[in-house]
């Protein structure tokens, strides 16, 4: 209950570095995904497989089911398991800085901002006072978070540092490695942060990017597979009952509200539209991920880093770049989501030994 209240409060007062639209998306995207996947399973896999491949004489219950029916049922179950398992992987595999790292890493991540703050004229006493004041408001989080004012004051200090360096996170109070960024939705720092995935409600980072890529492969394939079953059914059965215009979402919604279309057909149209949307979305994201992996960069670096100031190069061939994301056995990872436990991504999320970074100074008049 408290969680729901907090989420609703965020709609009125968005968290730092976000806006109301993003907060709304963060709230509605996961249920939208669950709705779409339920539809894909119910219509695309269960109902329509019976329609397309089931017994040609439904009245004869003793007739054996064709072999293709069994094959399609098993195949669709595999797609469903893959999509759900990798979605769970995205959501629950920890890619944040709240993990048990080795002692060396833990030491480097220790909050060591005081010298930087002092050299920028920031008063340590003020910092402490603000922290304890926060502590009286929220005792649980005392000494872990700084006040908004302190964070705002510190932002220019962080901006002065180069992108590819260890940087302090004022929200988590730790020293974060290169490519690690704070996410306001996840409320933690994410190793090799790619982007925040609204449909899973989690950030994509070093440890779960593999699940994201594999999920996209199966989602792109699975939604197309469901659509292949859906279109003939729509054409042969549904269009006998409703008109072609009713298949457009706004028309269907209008007719549902005015009582001219039944809930069953309205649900079909919503599901069909969402499925179409997810085909484009998952395929576009998949192609983007391929491009990012082949360049050895993250979505964050592609969109937020000024390429005139910083050039990031991963000189490794394509194979090792794939292994840096999918683990040492990429094919195994694609088929078995649990490969996560056995084959780690072949890269170092703290030191990044392979990347070559060039800082370019722009000449200004
Ligand atoms: Zn942080
Ligand atoms: Zn996030």
C-alpha cells in the first residue's frame, strides 16, 4: 500500500532527472507488457493454434490431433518460456552497485569526495548538517542520502570530470566506476548503464543486458509468430462480424464506449494493435542492440555523450564484443536463460581494459 502511495506521489512530484511523462510510463508499461504477453499466449498460441492446426472435424472428438498441432503447441510454449524467463532475468538479475564485490573494488567505490568538495569550496560541515536533517525526516535513510540542495550544488563539480573516469554519486554516496550511472527510477547506480527499460521496470546494464538482447530476439520472433496466426483468423472469421474500420483502435474504442462493439471484439482489436506495436518495438530495439554491441558502446553513450569531445573505440573483433555482453557461450545463452549463472560477460565492468578513449578538445572562438 505504501509502495502504491509513493508511486502516485511521484506522478505529482517526479523524482530527480525525470518528468511526469516518464513517471506515467514507468507506472503503466509493465502492466501493458503483461497484458500483451497474455494476449500473445491466449490468442496467438493457445486459441489460434487449435483453430489453425486442430482437428479438421471438431464434432468428432475421438479423431487424433495432427502432429503439427503438437509441434506448434510445444514450439509456442518454448517461445513463451523464453520471453518470460528473460524478462524475469532483466527484472531480477542485479546489475546495480549494491552487490558483494571483491575487496579491491569495494575500496575503490568508497565515498572519497571530500578532497574534491573542499577544493571546490564546498563546506563539509554543511554537508553533514544537511544529512542529519534528512535523517530526522527519514531515519532509515539517514547518512545515506544527501538533501536535494546539496546534490544540486555538487552537480557542477561532477560535470567538470571527464566522462570516462570514476565519479562520485551523490545519491548513493559512492565512487562509481566509468560507464556506471545513477538511475532515478531504480534509485541506485547501474554498472555499464545502457538505458532504463520501462516494460521491465528496470535498468539494462552490465549483468542483465544479455537477458535484454535474448528477450528481444524471442519477443520479436514470438510477436511475429502470433501475428502470422492472427491475420488469417481476423480475415476469415472476425471480419464477418465487424467492419474493417472497427479494426482501427480509436474507432473500436469509440464503438466500445457507445455500445456498438462487444468487449470481446474490442479486446481483439486492442490486442492486435498492441501486438503490431510490439513487433516494431522489439525489432527496432534488437537492431539497435546489434549495432551497439558491434560498436562496443552503450545506448547512453550513443545518445548522451558528445562525440566531438569524446571518442570511444572498442578495437576487439565482433566475436569478443558479443561475448562481452552474452557471456563466453553466446549460443548457450540464447537457448538457456540460466546460462547467466555459468558464463559471465567477458569484460571488466570497473576497469574496461579493452576500450580506447580519446578526449578531443573543441576549438572555440
Ligand atoms: Zn547512484
Ligand atoms: Zn533504471
